C-alpha cells in the first residue's frame, strides 16, 4: 500500500508499507532439510518456518528528476529458517529519471 503525501503538502513524495509472507513447497523443504544446496538457501540444515517481512519506506522528490528514498525492513525467519533472525535492514536509494 502506498500513498502520495498531499496531507502534508508533499504531493510528489510517496509513503508506503508492505507485508509479505512466503513459504517453500514440501519437496523443496525436504531437500534443504537434508542439506541440499540452493541458489540463495543452503546452510546444511533447515528448521523450516514461513518467512515474514514488513517494509516501510518514504520517497522524497528532491528535484524534477531526483528522488531519495529511505526504507526499513523487518524480517522474521529469513531464509525460511526458524534458527535465523529476526533481521532489521535499513536502506537508502537514489533514483534519477532520465
């Protein structure tokens, strides 16, 4: 969900929030639990749980072509593993329209 920021006279700014829950198929879980190697997921074992993520961001229009965004993500069970996390990620992004 996102909205422009007209309510504080920043019509070109954008405020957003998202929540995501994702999981793995049963065959994929079994493969990783047995120590299978994946492109992004593999640490020898898997104590499976769904991965849950929440993100909040704010994008500021700096000039006609330059935007600056700050974001915060909170991730529970990163990599679908109950033995990992939670993790907090802060990020900053510059976007230029050309």
